[in-house]
């Protein structure tokens, strides 16, 4: 099992090597796979993300969410608890500002911000994933801390957590920690994966 810094370096290098056309083709295929899923059809409040560092772009899916009259959200860094996320509604006419990592966030009234538990579906990027639904992020722990309440539930209702990325980001096995929140589903440009137990 490769260590996390090594995996991050390798996967980011592969993502950055993709051409603009390859990125667009993958984004469109992911949009079709997610939009045709039972999970998407039964979700009204859906959180996406602003692609950063060559992450798979969700712009085609965001357009589909708007066309379907669903509500799209983007993550916003918590101004008090620096390692947690709120989610802001994102509309076609929303104004954006860059957060401290240079990632766009919707400008909105604080009363419009919602916590993860108010959402039906959260689409999250990853650096790598394995068949058990473990997700390797950039190391900040923002999603794990913001979704920690899911680990205390015996039955998950919402939000469902769907990882999104490229198929080459799949690895045999990732190290997991007790605080890691596993993915409900993974979608790449090639397939939708349901997590399965590691033997």
C-alpha cells in the first residue's frame, strides 16, 4: 500500500497531464452517469464543488441540476471553525469570491448557509479512492469533520456522499482512520461504483 503523500503526488501529476478536451469529455460522461442515477433523481438539494487543481469539473452537472429545478450548493469555509464547511446555494447569477485556498465560493447572506445534514446528496472530489469507498482528499479533513455526524448513525438517510473523479484515481486499498467518512458511491468517467468490503 503506497503512502498518502506519494499517492497524492502521483494522482495530481496524472490529473494535470490531461488535455482540456479529455477533461471536458470526462466531465460530460460523469454528468450523464450521475444524472441517470436513482440517487440524483431522488435528491432535491445537491452539493457540488468548484473544481480546483485539475479535479474533475462538475459544470455540466451543475447545469443539469439547474435545468431540473433542483437546488445546487457549493461548499464554503466556516469563518469561525476554520476546518469545517457550510454549503451555500449556487444559482446561475450567483456572484463568487475566492476563499483562502483560491477556490470560488458563492457570496450570500449568512442566513442562506446550510449544514451538510440539510442536503440530500453531496458530491465530493478526491485524490484517490478504493473499492471499499475510502476516499483520500487533500489532507485538510474538511469533509470528514463536516460529515462526522454520519459516523454516529446506524442507518444513513441523508446526505448521501458520492465521490467524483477520474477512473485512474482508483487504487487497490487506502489506509483508513476511524474518523474517515466512507463514500456511498463513486462515479468516474467510466463507471458508477458501489463500495464493497475489503477482504
